[in-house]
């Protein structure tokens, strides 16, 4: 409503800041609100500080971000995945799992070290960050502007509308800002160039070193040496690293083998775990995801039980909103990562959706198929396959990270049919056939031609909603 009034003066302010390479002091003030996380409420470490910055500051930051975005993309490694367009934690996890399975399908041993940092965003030294920006080719005026942006920032803690004394920040990128996260990406970018024998999967302050080898001793040696390199890098760059809190895992081909291994680095001994949590996903050493799915279904079942006991207060529209955003939302986060679970785990997921639809329509007589028709919804299995087809489409159209093209490879043979994927050869079922790089081409190549030839993502999303899933023509399914 006020756009016509503030447009001109706001443009003048922004242009003045850019021209003079000075970020306004009033835009460098933040109020920090502590948000409770877990455990004891009287311990300050159990609160997450959330910085609230003024709207004017964010408008200027957005303009600056759009201006430097193209140069930033040229500077950043394709393996820096947080706070970037087309990148997500889903892609990071898919790349990790597919890499592990590919190496294990080739009889290699794989493992990873999950690294722990404390207050990574708050530890970034300003002078070193500016020096790195200079090394990445930012011009002098841009460096002066960012130096002004980072220096002499003030913040206070706000609780119940009461402010503490303002203090000046001497290090760190401003949290709650637009430029802070992308500056952190730039700061941590060169870590990847120091690691030669392992892959570094980075998402914000989560860094995971993944490696493969021909034997367990060789794998342990690589993980130890690469971890030492990473620890030294963090300390040389003023990061607070906690080696004693690192997690490690070695993926095992034998489900009944419960062996653990010891890793030694930085004068610490870390034992490998049977399960680790990475970016919100519980990964076990057998890659079964039984524990992760058990936790999902248990939480969803508890929520559904609560809603059923209070259903008399809800009408149909309210129920529909709660089913979508409260119950089924449990299965929305990275479903392709844990797609290859056991048939029992898949049955449990479908059972939750079946119960949710019974609750929605108060229909306890119809079978699952009729409930799906009434709700105009697919099974969770078909829903995941539609997501897989969408990821393949985005990869082909260049809307996904570049490394996704290593998983979904287009067929470039002259006699190949239009827009089909290359089907890679596999050596085993669990680590070969039960992978996205194997399933993806089968699903994509089975889609109708007009689906595969679509170039608009909006059009493809509409088309894939009409797809009922792959059809099987074996004798058993035809008889059934």
C-alpha cells in the first residue's frame, strides 16, 4: 500500500549506500531472541539464539545478493549445497547414499565421519573472510562495502520486550540476515580443495567426510588422515571443532555383523556407530532405514490417535488440513533417501495413510483403494515415484545440482529414443538394483512420450499428477 510513497526515497538510500560503499549503522542492529530447544529450561545452552534484523537492512541485502549471485555461483564448489537455488538437503543425502551403494556394488568398503562444529556462523573472522573474497575476485569497492557490512554490528538480547545492553560483534556473519549464510558458504568453500581422498558433503555447518577403499584397514586410514586435514583447516580458520563429538559409521554388507572399528585423530579415539543421524535422517550401517521409518510411523500414529480422540471438535475441512499438514507431513522429508526400505516398513507407512483417511471421512467400512479414490490421492509408494520422476525431470532440465547428472544419465546414443535415460549395469540387488540410479531410468523411460518431452516444470507437475504408477505385466500381477 505504501509502495508509491517509499519507492523513491528507498531507492535513493540504497543507491547512496552502494555508491559510497558504506552499510548504514542503523541496519547493523539486531535483537536476539532465545528460542527453547530441549532438555533443561534453566540452562542457556538449550536455547537457540534467533536474530531479528530490520526490514530496511534485508531489502538492501536482497539487492546485493541478486547483484553478486552470478559471481558467487562461479566461486562456489558444486558440493556446497546450503542456501543456494536448486540445492537442498535432499540432494546431499541422495548423492551420499547413491555414492555408497555404487562403491559397495563394486565390492568396495565405505564409511563416513560426521564432523561437529560449535557456533560456526559466530566464529567467522571478518578479516580472513574479506581476504578470501579478494582471492575469489571481488573488486575493491565490493570488499569495502562488505567490510562496512560486517564491522561494528550491535546486538542485544530481547526477552519479554526487555532489551539487554548492546554489545559489538567482533566476529561471525550476522544470523537472521540474507547475506550472512552465503558469506559463510564462501568462507568454508576452500575446505573441499584440501581433501583429496574423500568427498566432503557440506550443508551449512554440517560437514561429512565420505570415503571408500578395498579393505577396512585402508578405509580407516583414509578417514583418519582426511579428518586430521579437516580439523587442521577448521582450526587454522578459527572454527571451534569438537573431535570428541564426531560420529563415524562403516557400512556393512552383512546384516548379522555387529563389528565396530576405532578411528584415531587429534589424539582422540572414535568408535564407529551402528547408526548416525545426518541432516535429520537416521542412517544405519545396513542402509535399511528401519529405525528411521519406525520413528516416523510411531510419531504419526501418536498424532493420529490424539486427533481421533478430539475429532468431535473438527469439521471436514479442519480434518483435511490436519491430515495433510500434521499426519502425512511426517513422510514428506527426503522420502527418496529412505525409499529402499523393507516391505514391512512400506506397509506401515501405507497403514498410517489408510487410518488417516478413515479418520478424515469417518469411514471405517471401505477398503484402502476406495478411500484413495474418495480422497483423490495416490498411495505413498506412487507418490514417491512421482517425486522421483520430478527429480529426474529437474536434473535433465538443469534445475538440480550438477552432481545429480552422475546419478541420472541421459542416453546420448544416436539410435536412442528421445529423452530416455541410460540404464546402468549393476552387480547386486541391494547395492545395485535397489538404487535410484537403477530405478530412476526404469521409471522415467516408462513414462508417456509427452511427459518426457515436456520442458515446462509446471506442465510436468500437472502431467505427473495423472500418472498412476508403473504397470507390471508379469503372470502373477495379470492373474491378480
